[in-house]
C-alpha cells in the first residue's frame, strides 16, 4: 500500500495557472518578452481565461497589439474574445490594417461601435475609413451622436489630409480672457478637456483662429495678464486639405508639438499633435522603403496567395526590362565563346554598377521626401553623385586590374575590366541621381519605379562597356 501511495503521488504536474508569472516587458528590448507571449499561448491552449485576463490587464495598447500580432490567426481571434473587456480600445489602431480588418470582420456592429466610441476622433476616422461601404454605414448607425458627427465630417476630407489626421478635441478660449480666467476654466472643465494638449488656441467671436499660447507660458504668467499678449507670433496654421506629408514637414521644420487646423475661412476646426505626426513620418518612411523593394504595402500579415500576386507585378516589369540586358549580351556572343573569362567577369561589372546606383538612388529619394533636394540644388546634387561614382569607379578599377591580372595573366583583359568598371560606376552615379529627379519632376512618386530603371541602365551600360571594349581590344 505504501508503494502504491508513493506511485500515485509521483512527480507533480506543472499547472500553468500556478507557475510563476513571466515579466511582460523584455528587460533589454522595448516590447513584450518572448517568454511572456509563450506563457499566454500555453494558457490559451488550456483555456485558462481568467489567468490570461489577469496577466494582460495592465498591458498598454501597443503591447496588446504586439501580443495579437505575434500569434496565428485562430489564436488571435480567441485572445480577442478572452481580452475583450481587458485590452484598451485603441489597441486596434496599433494593428496592421490587414490584421485589424480581419478582427473587425468577426465582430458585431455594436461591438465595433463601442470600440470606436472610446477612440480619439482621428483614430476613430482612421478605423472606420478602412471598412467597406456597407459595414461602415451599419457601424455609424450604432455610434454616439457626437462621435458619428465627427467621423462623418472627417470622412468628407481627402484621404491622407490634415482633415483626416486632426483631432476634434482641443482647447480654445476667447481672446479677451486673462490668464487667471483661463486657468480657472481649465480646472473647472478638466473632465471635458482632451487627455493631452500642449497649446491653448485663441479665437475671435466668429471662432476664427487668432493665435496660440503654450501651456508653459500660461503657467508662468501672472493672473491679470491677457492671454492675447502672450500669443506666439510665429504660429503655424495647417489648412484642412494639406497633405499629411506636408504637415509632417511643417512639424519637423518648426519643431512643433501641436498646430491648429483651419478651414478656408480660417475658422479653427481641429488640432494636429506631434504623436500623430510621428506616426505619419513612420508610415511615409515605411512606404518609401517598401516601394524601393517593389512592394506597395507591408504584407507580412497578408494571405500567402495575395502576397505573391501583389509582388509579381513589379517582378513582371523587371523581367521585361531584363530582356534589354539579354539583348546586349547576345550581341557579343561570339566574343564570349572565344574567351570564357568574359562570362565569368561580366556579372561583377553589372553588380558593382547596380549596388553603386542603389546607394545614390536611396540617398536622392530620401532627400526628395524630406525636401532637401529641389530644382534649386538638383544640378549640384547630380554633379556630386556623378563625381562620387567616377571616384569609386577609379578606385575599384585599380583594385580589379590587379585581381584580374593575377588570375588570368592578361594585361589587356585587366585594362578592359578596369575601363568597364569606371564607365558603369560613373553611369550608376548619374542615373541614380537623375532618374528619381525626372520621375519626381513629372509629378510621380520615384520610389516604386526608380530601382527598375536604374537596374536596366547599369546592366545595359555595364555589359555594353565590358563586352564592347573586349571585342575592340582583345580580338
């Protein structure tokens, strides 16, 4: 019996509920630790919903979004059901658009409306805008009157404009108020004011924008002083139709924390804050990087077939341009047959030109996006990049001369290789600067197509220079 009792006790099984709670935050990196996510998935597999809610109750919106983004689709939907009353409503605004739409599609209209009602106006508009027309109408019907009015007004403005980006929650006071009256108002109306604001806007009786006063000035001034005497004389106003990229440029240029948004009659209708502008800058930079790679959108959460279909578009264009390089090579097929070394060396010429051109292309496209390059200095930038390409061409020409001579013991072949590298790196520098400038001048975005045109130029020039010079001087 004693043996049986010992056998029945055996080693104690680990219970996910009683195990030590892992630290949500990674000590060395910002965000959730892998151990915490693994623990949540373990608890989910055992249906310990209370424990999951306990562990996730204090997660911020970005952390909750990270948790949902790092699990598969089935578990993501289950976690949302478990954490429905726990995670902050603005968690969904931090999710990838594909992921967010997938989650919202599985929610009822009243549930989505309850989330939207808790969001700031700009986030509410962004979330509603991503829905299809019929679903949007159905959810608008369940919104509170105030939120519905703000969303419907916001949707009338152009996409990616200040009207879509701005918040409708701001602090505005009459121009005749004193500092004392302003402070008393802020204290009395604390519950109805925005959660965060950096400036107090001053308006006339017609609600037209007069100026702004920073909170620091209000706190440091005497109560008897009139607020309009403290107005920032260099204030910036944002037209409601201004593109969000231009808004971000104004914030970067003027070091703004917030800026008023006005309509055509200069009436104050909203405010753009720096936290929203940071998101715009991040989104614009991400878009440019993706377009340089021939990808129109971040597709890490998109279905596999859809991802392959979208990426194939620019790959098809690239395939068509590759035939130009093939045509150049075929023109010198006799020379290649006579000297096999040409076939071994010509990829070096093309790849060096492509890499050098990509460096220039990246710098120029980024400079165009930040308005560091315009018609005023475009010629200087092109000349500089051409000279940089020429200098690198000479350097690598000297290097490859020694390498080619060492392996093939052929002075003429080494010199042909050197000359081709100089030609191609010079052409790469020029093309990498000129192509995006021409596309931008035509009113188009240079990021998506510049790389394909550049690759075509460097391949054609590289093969033509190398094989052409070889044909002239080696045979």
